[in-house]
C-alpha cells in the first residue's frame, strides 16, 4: 500500500444535517454510502460552516479565514462576479501544492472569476431587450470593481458583458489548483457554461432561465435564473458530468506517485431539484429525497474505487456541506412526510440559527482515525486548513488561516475541546458568537432582514445583541435568555469586538479586514463600541475611488 496522504474534500451544497441518516436516525431514507464513511471514520456533531450561505462558507473553507473579513459582508456573489479570494491570499490548495500534492477542483466554484470583460453588454447577440435589461440593472453590480456591498445589485441577465473567447485572468488555477473543471456558480446561476482550467469550453449562444426565481419560496424549486447559456449545458446533466470528470481525474491521480488533493464542491443538492431518472422515487418522499440519494451514490462510487485500488486507508476523506438545507425544498411538506432536514435545529440555509450552519461532517482516515467514533466538540470549516498543515508539519504565516484551529488532536482520539469559541454569519451578514454552549446573536429575524433603510438608526434596529441561548438544554434555540445574563452578553460582545478589530481570532500579528464597498458602512457591526472610529480607520486604509 502507498503511504502517501491523499486528501478528498467532498463539499455538498445545501445538504441539511438531518438529510444524512448517520446523523438522523429518523430520516425517511438511508444515505448508506455517506453512512459508510461514518462507520469507517469520525462523525462530528458540532461542526459548522462559517456562514449560512454558500459563497462565504467556501471562502472560509479554502482560506481558513472568516468570510466576513473579505470584501463580501453579506449574501453571495453572482456567477459573473470577479474573484473574491484576494490575489495574495494562500489557500488550502496552495499549501498542499507547496508540499508536493497534485491538486484539482471539480464542480461548483462560486468564488468569483476575473473574466475578460467587453466594454459593453452584448444585448443584440443574445437577443435581449436592451431597454428592459437596462431598466432592471443596478447602479453598482455586485462583485464588480471591488463592490460587494449590501446596496449592490445584479445584472438582469448574467454574463452579457464577458468575452468568452478569452482566458479567465484569475481563478482556481491561480489559487493552487493544477486543474479545474466546473461551473462558475450554482446549478441555478448563470452564466451557464462549463470551464476547464481558464477557458470556457463552449461559448454561450442563447439566454435561458427565469427572471423571477426565488431562493426562499418553494414554488420555483425546479427553475434557474436568467443567464447566457452554452447549448451543451443543462442543469439536469451537470451533476453527472461533474461526477464523471471527478472519477476520471481521480483515476489519473491514483496512477501518479505523488499524493493528491481533490476538492469536490458538488452541485447537489442545490436547486433546481431535478434528480436523474434512475433515482426518481427511490427515497419515498419526493424529488428532494431522491436528489439526496443521487448525491449519496456519488460518494459510494468514489469510496468503492478507492477501496478497489487499495487507496482508501491512506486517503483522508472529508465530507461536509456548505450550509443548512434550503427552504426551496418545501420543508413543511417534508416534515409532514416525517422527515426533518434540520434534525430538530431551528432555521435553515440563510439563518443565523443552528439549522443554517451546523453541518453533517465526517472525517475518514483509517491510518489515524478509528472507525465509528463520534466527536461532540465544536469545530469550524475554517479549521481544515490548520489541521492539514499540522498533519504535514507545515508552518503557516501570520497573514494566512487567521481563524483556523487544528483539529488534529480530535482526529487522534483526544476528548478535549480545541476551540474556545466560534463565529457565524447569516445571509444579511449578521453575527453570532458562541463560547462553550452560550450563543449570542447580533441580528434580528434570524439574519434574514434585507429591507432596512440605509442609515445608522435603521442599522441599529437590525444589528444588535438580540438573542442569547444556552445550547446545553436548548439546542432548538427556543428560549431567549438575553435579559437574564447581561454579564454573558458583555463578555461575548467584547470578545467579538476584539476579534473584529484585530483581524484574527487566533494568536499572531494583527491583520486588517477589508472594507464594505461602495458605501463603507459595514452596518452589521454598528453595535460595536468604537464603531465610527473603526469604520473611519478601515475605509481610510482602503479609500473608495
């Protein structure tokens, strides 16, 4: 057997913790292949994405840095946005590449790409009404020219101003991946093209999608947004295409002598909810359950191949999800059928509550981790960076992985906490901080509020210490005890303030967060003592042109 430490990071999309039967004994279907990983490895019951939505959680995963320190303070980015990860930031892939790993990413990128842009949007070529599109377009397009702020909007039709004949100037290849094959963003996000390394394989020639898609309601769960599309691309076929490509690259890497790192940000089970025919009816509870079983089959195919090639025991297989289950799947209907995708947790994707970011995380590494173990200690996706660095005995610089804490002692079976606290963010950028079992929330409405006025008083009505829960006996976050524990509120508020101002939550040289452009407000921290002075200083370091 080879003694190389291969790594597979399987990152599901919108999979709830209750959708994996190893975490939910009352699930209405069996994820037998993901459960096999749990039997062969360690299941983490208190594992968290850094955000309750996908772009920021991917940033936290690959950089080991809390996502809100980046230019993106809230929401996600569209598929035609520029790169979110900073040009000089070291990623997990670069760490591994520097240690002799072959690296590849296959699937959903959704971290922005530096496209070659045209001077104008090409309305005529794609047959789009210029009058209609211009009327719908925002003054500041989200993800362009460093403008990622809350008051930005998105193009009415994604991808009209990209020169698809030109290579992408900055993307996965510049962030440590030797090879990339995938889509710019989610199954339902344009531009609908497939990218290999820095090239679009088939340029888009038409427009498809729905201009009124909802990512909250369940009435558009089988549709996608309006965007330019390649004739070779269909949301129905993309998941199987990605799986085939992943297996192809895996086979190539197994034949090499060097260790490999494969990052698989899978498109499932993000909308549109359209399972392949071979899975339809398998779950007994409808299309969403069938879609989960399609995802489960992909895991099984990978595990079967590794075992057949005698590579499983020396492969670190990390399985997790980017955020909680999406509400588009009709959660009430699923519960009526006896299935709870959040497994008793409050909330879903987008929420600051546990259902928004507590994830079904499994780590399999037979050479180190004894099978069938359960860890109840609090960990974050941002920790994967330092854990792998620790495993490789690799040093990390002060300006990388600032919010990453090694979990290696947990992998080795030590039953002691590794984290003092953890910070989460909701879709509107609202915060929570958790220490031990105390969780303090700094946003109203679970972090879903988006219609507040752009002024300081309105900010203060949305972003402030509003809820406190003791998760030891209130995992469902049903009893707000904030009025009863002012000392806990004070202590946690001071800690979060310090972590924000210091640019890191670990020991090391102080770092700088990025500002909230174009306004510079960063209203999500208006509750913080010294807010005005801090914002003034932050914006002065990064002036808006």
